[in-house]
């Protein structure tokens, strides 16, 4: 079931791999028309005084596309293999954001229940209101052109930043769409805490590119007390053709953890020597390089960059 209300004079941006390829305003009926030559575009919509939650939509037609911008109260998941918008949006906040940039292809590797939160940085308030900066080293996380980027005032070779998201509910899955530079040892780390106000126990998932080898390494460890950590031994190497975008999902479970890679539909079972693991209630996401290269300066940004983050609750 879908119900709508027109959204006139909304600013629309359509992005391909982070580059704006079309933009404009909706008409009096809330319609923005444009031609898209291929599939897989992100849509970013802004309207002052409008909705605040971000939900997802996939543009998957190669014909004339009419983007009907409405107040979305509910959209059920499509019965096809294409992932559609799910969840509800309350009539509050300042931004309506529709953003999705890929087709998972196989519903087995998607979340049929959708995401409770999707952060695609259409508005800087998305970051400042829902995330906090936990720690920085030589770089600061900023929102630039609808992407979470790292910025440094000077040229640096080793750097990282940690951002934190916390809620007193169990987190079922985390999806990260990020861009890395294969010339350097860059990484994305998800640190998942069992409780919102406790440092132990916690789990660490680390995705690191293998310099010049065009693949990713996934590692995992579980820490239950200071100096008491258990490592997962089945690290995986994912080979891929570099296109500037990686989409990973870490799915938490009581007995086993899985990491999905959407482009090639690779599923890795992470099953180390664990006892009593739980779905987390607080997460830190660390992005950085060891070593890497960031030119720094007014208009220079460092990789990795995060295009969007999806979070699903139990």
C-alpha cells in the first residue's frame, strides 16, 4: 500500500558513482523528469520543512524516468528481485531523502524486511543529529556532495576517524557502501558492542583492501574482557573488478555471523571460536589507512569515503 502527497519545488539530484549527472526542481505536481541511459543511480531529494528519515529506492529503468516525489507513508517490498523502498516515514524533520544505488540481484542476499535507518547524507543534519565523532587521527569526517569523507588540513600518510551510532535496541544488520583507493592499505572497521554503555564484550569486523591486488580481506575478532580476545581464522579474499564502489552487509546472528558482498553475491560465514555472542546495541565505524596517502588542503578529501549506511534493528 502506498499513499502520497505532492512535493512541489523540491531540489532533486541524481548521482552516478558520486557524480551529479542531473539536477532540477519538481513541478507543481511533484514530478521531476529526466532521461537515464542505464541503471543504478542514486536519487537525492531535499525540501525544507519536509520529512527527515531516509529510505531507499532503486532507479532501474533505461527509458524516460518520471520521479514522482511524494510523502511516503508506506511502501511494501516488491515481489520481484529488485529491492524497493520499505518501512515508514513520519511527517517530521526537514529532508526527504530517497537513495539507492544498486540491484542486489538475488533476494537471498537482501534484507526482505528493509532497513530501519538509512543514512545517505543528503543533509548534513543526518550526520550531526544521529552520529557522533568518537575519535580522530589526522583527519576529520565531513559531509561533502552527499558523501561522508575524511578531510585533512595537511598531507598525511596514516589516518583514521571513528563515528558512533548508539541505540538501546539490538542491531540485526549493517550495510556499508564505501569507496577505497586500491593503491594504499585502506580499511573500514565495524566495532559492535553488546551493550550501549559497556566497553565489553564487543566484536570487530575489518574490511581491508590488499594493495594493488584488487581484492578485500575480511577479518573478525571477539573481545570479552581486556587482553582477552578471540580471532576468527577464516579470513576471506574477495577478488573483484574495481569500479569505485563496494557494498558490504554484516548480518548479526546469535550463533553465526555472515558478511555479504552484493556485486558478486559472495557470502562468507564467519564462525570463529565464540561463546555467547549477541546482536549489538552500539556500533563504531572506523575508516582509515595504514599507511595511505591523503593530499590534504582546502579541496582535497581522503579515502575511504562512505556513500551510505543502512542499519536494521531486530
